[in-house]
């Protein structure tokens, strides 16, 4: 079943690529949608089947001989299948949303989305390190092409180039680390590596950890590897952005979590010790920097892109701590964030479609009476801040608990503030665009693609249902996941399985049954407390948004402090984002060198 | 001699990686930039081949029924990985060069610094 879920979108993409131009538009859309929907259904079935077991398939029947994995395995657990499901849902939403896109007339858009989906699904299901790399590259290359889709605009080309160059270097780092691991152990199967790496020389294991982690963290947009992300999101079509932020960025985090639990278990002990503290530090830095940069944006898609950096940072903290509870938090948070962020990007696409711009300042008050986009962005902003009943709130509650249990409780408020600030940024834009709040600001010069965005669709009267529905459906799914009674417990069980690399290896190599997950239930009153905290976070985000919009009415002392602290620091931070490919690569090289050095010191 | 030979691939790969990264970071021409990126990728080819190299080994050709080669053979897996990597590299290079052609057509320049830039 797993193999079909990978082959199906690949075959459909190949079909559309070869014959798409001979088919009428509706047939191409039907083929793409059917393939994506069928893939999603398969992923859901896999996720349900993998609740209590790790599903192992040796492709071609090449089973392991003794302790050597001769063939290539698919090893599907709840987190991997859940990731595939999230990717499928976002792909379906993106395809429905883009039914009205005239650029996709040649059928390339649908084919690229399907290729991208195949890469994501394979990435979630594979149990082999080299396959992981191949699916990683498949997803990357189709993403580069999607980012550069509106190729008439030079800014688009620049953003796509930036994205492709930086991520290709990241992939090269992954491959170098993989080659070191193979050289030291002779293994590529993740399960076999889990047994072999502790016996390999410590220095090789640490160097491989540094290379592989940096490579995947480029995709996860951790600071200082994040410079490409906002440019790629600013220029890509809105539905592609939903896939980038919702599924591709978490893919990097998923790989780090999976490999740290199995291959690098000796380098990254649970609890955020050793090199794990490095991941926690990078995650915190990303969460704070991403939130500040997000709040400083007026280009709606860049605002959302920087908030993705912030939320990926929050998930990275949980991945670095790597306890069962923290992994559960990472999985639940990634699912909630993926759905909500997907909806928000589609909301930005709705704004672009109806108002022909995504500049928050220029659109002040122009969106009055647009119900669907206002609803998507407003509710999405609250959900981003962690409002119940959305799955982001469940993830936040699990994370809070995990941080306290692992002795990182002091980080809790920092991460909470980061998510509140990103939510506030979205709410500020929503209130400004749809309620006309905030002072009138001078029109920005149209410079550097910072405020401009060419429309992607033909005008229409009213908001087309095919564009509004996917966004609202994603939000509804996030709410359903957050309210489902078994969601938190399911995430706990999945997280406990994800970090148990020993059981994973034994199941894959020797068919030893997976031990039943023992999870601790909520303490009495804990759920209510988490709900209250989520509601307070959402209210704080709303208050911050309104406070900034009505800042002229604030007492002068508050405004003076804000001006002295906020303005210089955000200017310094933004000045680092020059948009030059060379600068990003220099940051990447320096960051990887420092990361590797610290990994040796801490590991 | 053998010690030099067994370390040579790593040294050259590290050199290629550093050169390529420097080239990408300082490039003023998109075609040059893409070629520098290929240099970065070629360092991975070298590491993969170096991992599979054995002193005095022959090519890993195994024919069913025929007697196996006398003495050691090079590791065929890394060679397969390297070939896959070459294909991936070629795809990325082709895509990037296509983007560079588009840039030249639309913006009339190949200097990444003279492009319409996205900042902050």
C-alpha cells in the first residue's frame, strides 16, 4: 500500500507531463485531483493501520540477511504516515484552489504538484537513508520549478534561484553525511544504521550528524539557514506556498527527528542534552527571529513565510528535546501548523485574487465586505497564536508539558510569545485590510518585490467557491483534529514510537513486535488549564494587533519605549536579509561550520 | 603511498567543496554560479567514490555462473549512489540554467546583484 501511495502520484505526474497538453483542461484537473485524492486516502489508511505497529515492506521481497539489510524497506509509523496524509490533504487543497489558475493551462502546474506530493509521501514512508535523500531531491526539484512558475517576473526568477541554490547546497551536505555514514558502517538502511553507528568511530558519527542535520535544517529554515524561505514564498503561487510551508519545511524537521531517534541516538540523547541542546538553541533563535521578522512585514506572503520560520523553530525545540512527550508535541504542532498555515496562504491567495495585491498597507480598508478571505485570515491568525480548539493549541499544550518535564520550562514563555507575535501579525493585517483599522501610512515605493505581487488569476465577480472552500476546509480540519477526543493520546503514542529507535530497528531487521506504547494521561484539570492558556494567547495576539493599529492612542511613554527598542533591533535584523544568494550561501557555510564545531564540543 | 592515496579523495573533496562554496558566495554571473554549484556537487561524487575504493580492487562486475573475480572488488553500491547523484545534479543544473536563461531574457543581465531584489 505504501509503495502505491508513492507510485500513483508519480505515474499521474508522468502522464500529465507527457500527454497533458493534448487533454482538455477539465480532464487534466480531474486526473490530478483524482491522483492526489487517492494518494491521500491511501495515506490515511496507512496512518490508521500504523497506529499500533510499524508497517515494514521490503521492496522486491529483498529481506535482510542476518544483520544486513540487502534491500530497501518502507517503514511506516504513525508520524510518517501522518506526514504523508498532511501532504496529501494540502496537495488536494492546493489543486482545488488552483482550478481557476490560468497559468496552469499547460498542465505543468498539476504535474509539478503531483511530483512534489510523490516526493513528500516517499519521504514520510521510506526506511532507507539514500531513498530519503532521493525523495528529498524529488521534492526539492519540483519545488524549485513551482517557485519559479510565474517566470515572466524577474523577482520570481531571483526568488526561485535563491531557493534552488541554497537548497541544493543543503542537499549536498546531506549526501556528504550519508557517504560518511556508509563509509563507516556499510549500511544505508536506517534500522541497520541505528545498530551500527554506535560502533563506528565517534568523530565520524558526529561529523555525519553535523552534515546531515545542517542539510535538513536548510529545508526546515532554521536560523541561519533560513534566508531563502521568504523569497521562495514571496514569489511562488499561493497554493504552492501552502505546500511549502505546510509540508516541505516540516519535512526537514521530520528527517532530523527520525534520524536523531535512530541513526544518531548516541549523539542526541533525549532530554535536550549533548548535541540536542544545539537544536534547542537554534529552534529558539528561529522562533524569536522569525516572529520579529514576521511582525515587521507588510507583504502578506512574506509575513506568513517568516511566521513559518518561527513555528518551525518551535517544532525544532521539541525535536531537539526528543523525549516521547516532546516528539508528540512536535508531531501534533506540525500537523496543526501545516493545516492552519496552508489555509492562511490560500487566504493570502484569495486576497491577491480579489484585491490584486498582497500589500497590507496599500490594501487598508479595501477588503470591507469580503467575508471569506477575512474569515480565513482572522480565524487562521487566532489559530496560529494557539487558540483552542485548533490542533495548534493541542500541540502547544503538549509542548508546554514536555518542556517542563524535560527541565526546559523556562523556554515555554519565550516560545509562547513567539507564536502570539506571529498570530498578532496576521490579525493586524486582517484588521487593517478588512476593517480599515490603523493610521493611514504613505504608499511604499514599489521596491524589490517587497510590496508588489503580480496577480495570479483572472478577475472574478465574488469569491469563487473553489478558492474559498479549500481554505475553510483546512481550518475546519485543524479544528476537527484539535477537538477529536483521541488526538492528544494518539500523538503521545506516535511520539513515543518515534523516539524509540531501538524498537524501530528491531521491528525492521528482526520483525520483533513493537512494544505497546505507555503514555501518561493528562493530570486532572490539565486540559482545562491548557485551553485557558490557549485562549489567553489568542486574546493577547488580538490585543497586540489592535494595540499596534491604534498606537497613536497609546500613552507616549509606551510608544517611546517601543520606538527605542523595536525599531533599531528590527532594522538591524532586516538589514541582514539582503536577498543576495551569495550572502545566504556564506551564512549557510559559516552556520554549518559553527554547528559542526559545537556538535563536536557538545556531543 | 597507499596512505596518501586513501586520504587523497577526502582532501580533494574538501577542497572542491570549499572552492565551490566560495565561488557561489562571490559569484557575479549566474552561469558561473551554476557551474560553481556543480563543483560543490562534484565533491559529493568524489566522497562517494572514495568510500567505495579499495587498494588493488577491480571493477565490480559479477556474472551469474562465472567464477567471481580474484581479489577485492570496488563497492558497487556507492557507484550506483554516485550515478543517481549525477542524475540529480544534472536535473538541478538544467533547471537553474533554464532560470538563468529566463533571467537574461527578462532582466537583460546575468549579474545576480543587478536583479530586482527581494529584501528583508
